[in-house]
C-alpha cells in the first residue's frame, strides 16, 4: 500500500483468522477507504474455491467472503452495486465464464452474463454507473449500457492484448494479429462501446494500456517501452 503516490510502500495486513493461501487476481478501490479484491484459494478443491475480499479502512484490514468458484475480476460502481467474473464448468464439462452482479454490497449475487470459452478470464471495468466493459483475452470485448443487467459483444479481433477505460465512456484497446512481441499492433478507441476507430499504429505489440483517473493521460507499454 502507498499513501504518497508510490514513493513509499508498505505491506497490507493479511485477513485475520484466514489460514488459506489466497491468490489475488484483481484489486479495485471505490474510494480511499473502500476497496475490493478478487481471490482464488491456492490448491482448493471445488468447495469454496475462491471469493472476494473487502476493506473499509483503506487496506489496513480485510474481510474474506468465500464462494464456490474462482473469482477472476471485481468492480464496484457504488458501495452496494458491484460485479465479479467467475469461471465455472457447465454440466457437459465445458468451461463457462460468467458475470455476477450484487445490489446489496455482496450479500447476494445474480448472474447477468455467461459466455462459453475454453480460456480467457473476463476482466470488468466501468466508465461510469451505467456503461461498462468486460475484456476476455485473447479476442473479445463485451459491453453493457444498463449497469450490467445485460451484456453484448462490442468488439472482436484475432488478438486483443489489452483494454483501458476512462471517464465519459472513452475506452481504448490494442489489436494485433499475433501475440509475438515484434508483431505490429494498433490502438483503437471507442466512445460508445459499439464503434472502434484506429488512432495509432506501432511496429511492435503494446501489451498494456492505462488511463489516469481523469482520462486525459494514458500510457501504452510494449517491448520497446
């Protein structure tokens, strides 16, 4: 944890009374005090295979909430309304990826989206209280315009290497034809979750994109910097 913009860091406390080894897949803070993480239990069997953690004191202490499936991503748009993505097996043993929504701060969850795929965890991010995106490597982006009640395919490409969202429903993604570091890539931009327009081309792959909270400053990182 840092409180000075990354100049200094300190270890956050491990959840009290928890003996499990927890693998953190995602972390999100709604404000300086309220934060959430998506976790999996290391070496877990089917029961209570993962869950999510919450802090109300800026990460000084954490509460673990176990679920019966691994949780890959977490995002809250208010203290009560939030989302997690999970990976589950259907009755025919095919792998399903799902998005669950809570309206009561995680007490109960309901499924709002499922997608069958052999791999690719769904990573959830919202630009505001109604518009959100779910990025699934290596090739899909899904979008919601009704606060996660319904989702639809927004973009697809042979490889979508990263997705970054900002305020005012602005989002950018890196498209490429291969995952090789030296394969050319291009950044596309959308302001409605439907239309994606190329805005930059590079002779190498950009593996990660990121925006500042205000959305005007962004960084793309690849093999050459």
